[in-house]
C-alpha cells in the first residue's frame, strides 16, 4: 500500500509517531521504563480538598507487582530490571518512572532524596515524573529545572479533558487553563512533557473529544497518552456507573479504533503517542470488557486500520500548527 512505503517525518514507515520511535530518536537505542511508587498522594485527597480524588482513579490497577512504597526506590528499580529482563529482554539503559499519584506533591528535600536515589541506581539514565498541573510550585519547578540540566527529565501531566465542565464532573480539581499554564512554565524551564487525555468521559460527545485533541495539539508538548474511560473496581466512578449506567457511553474496541482515526489524523505529527489505550488487570476492570487482548495487539490492529484507510498521524493537521521541539 502507498503508506507502507512512505517514510514519515518521525523517521519510519509506521503511520503514527510511536513512543518507541521517540525514545529511539532521542537516545539512539532502546531504553526501558521502570515504574516506581514513591508513596506520595494527591493534593485533593487530603483533608482540605476533595477527599475522594478523581472519580475514575484506582492507582492499584496499573502498578506492577514489584511496585510498592513499602520497598525503597532502589529495591523497586532493581526488581523492575529483573522483571522486565524476564518478561521481555534486558535493556542497557533505564528511565525511573514515578507514576502513582502526584510525584511533585512533597517538599523539595523529600523529592530530591527520592529522585537522587533513583539516579544512583546502576543503569538508570533519567527520570519520568507524573504529576498534576496544579502541583508545580516555584521551588519544585526550580529544582526540576536544575535536575534537567544534568539528566534526562520528562514530566507527564494529567490533563484528561479541555472542558472544565467535565473536569468538575470527574472531581479533577483543576481547570484546563491550569494545564495550559503548567505547560508554559515547564517549557520555559527547558523540560519536555506530555499530556494524558481520557476518551469517553461521561457527558462528552465525539465533537467535544476532538476539541480536546485540537487543544492538546496546540500546546507545546512532546507526547500524549490516550486512555479510554474504564470503570475500575474501587474507584468512585464505580458507584456512579452502578447507579446510572445509562450515563456512560463506553467504547467497544471496534468503536474505539474508529474513533481514534480522526483523533490521530488531527494530531500534530511531531507529538509522539505514548499509548493509544489503557489496560487494567481483570480483577479491577468492570467495563468495558474487550477481552484479554493486550495493548500491543490493539496498537497493531490500529496501525493496520490506518494503512488500510491510507491515512496517518497529522494528515489533517494544518502545517502552521506545528511547534518547534
């Protein structure tokens, strides 16, 4: 097919800019993420904010088995290296991924101790820090800027939607403007970053979701993560779904792949896609049920669909909307 022979701006003939290619372009080799749970919380899980947190959230659903704050950062990383070597193949370099909850929600001294412990682990070549747009104080950003001068540093921000009415409904605790401001602050500090977006949040139409994609594509970001809405056991959303399932329009797998086509076509081609969908262990996942198909197989199906439609990431993106990296 025509697109199978085309070499795209990201450097290969795959019809979307994958995170694998992004890492390869940056490091020149495969680098493995190692998840770390630092035992931090979120600002709106504390007594003075929205105690229940985001309605869709259950962090236990995505932490690997070796990952628990009962272990030191170093122990988690060492066990992660063994885990990935047995499951896949051993890498030469690693990125410590502080994933669970809000990993800038602490004083700088505590953050410094956590991040420096990770960087001291043999083979760790940088950090990925997941956080919230409203949890980046001046002192934290100053430390992150200093850190970025001497190691690879990447920030993941949970944006979820560009619509404040949705963010209020899911008890997100910040506005879309807060995300925009956080992107500006981090980029001024010289730190690359990515946004998370959730597709299928209750009350959102496909047109609203496309608006969120176009909004994200206008930000000075380097990656995105896409997640379909999932109902997780133990999350606040489970109660709402049980009471009023008619309020939810959860994607089937085929519907989701069709929905993603215009999403990807309108995404800037210089933004790498870290993930096209979420994956949760069956013991936590209540709906939607896509069977035991893994994310890598879903990605292969989606790429095949793009090739069959003779389309690719950024095909409908206006060239002037691209930002310099």
